[in-house]
């Protein structure tokens, strides 16, 4: 039950922050629509913690693009202690997830 409460809080905070944290210039033209479509902005920023880790922090983990794609669909909370668990986003097609992963890894 405690995990559900944390998740609800995370989604609520992410939803509140949605309109305030992402600047258009922070995202390439081909990536921004994907981030909006799959609501990535609700929990992540490019270079600062929001609900989830900043994309620059994800890039520092040096995951392969394939690993990021896997983690989008099946997140592993143990990889990010201190953060609420990410919801599995199985609705993100592999091709779109691969574009997002490649962009994240370009932030290194």
C-alpha cells in the first residue's frame, strides 16, 4: 500500500510540474513529440531531478540503448534508490523507445 501511495504522489507531483519544467529548446524536434506523447515530461527533466532522475543522470549510468528500452518497458526500482518506482511503459513502441534512448545517451 505504501508503494501505491508513493506512486500516486509521484504522478500527482509530476502532473503539477508538467507545464513548468520542459523548455522546447531542451529537446530535439524529433524527440519532443515522443516525450509529450508518452508523458515523460511528467516525471523527468533534462538536467534536474523532478519525480524521476534527470536524463543527464540516466546517461551517466552508461546503459546501452537496448537496456534503456528494456527499462522503459520494465523499470527496475533498485537501479534508482531514493526515487519512486517508475511505472512500466509497455505502450511505448520499441522504435520510439530506441529514439528516446539514443537521445538520452547523447547527453553524456
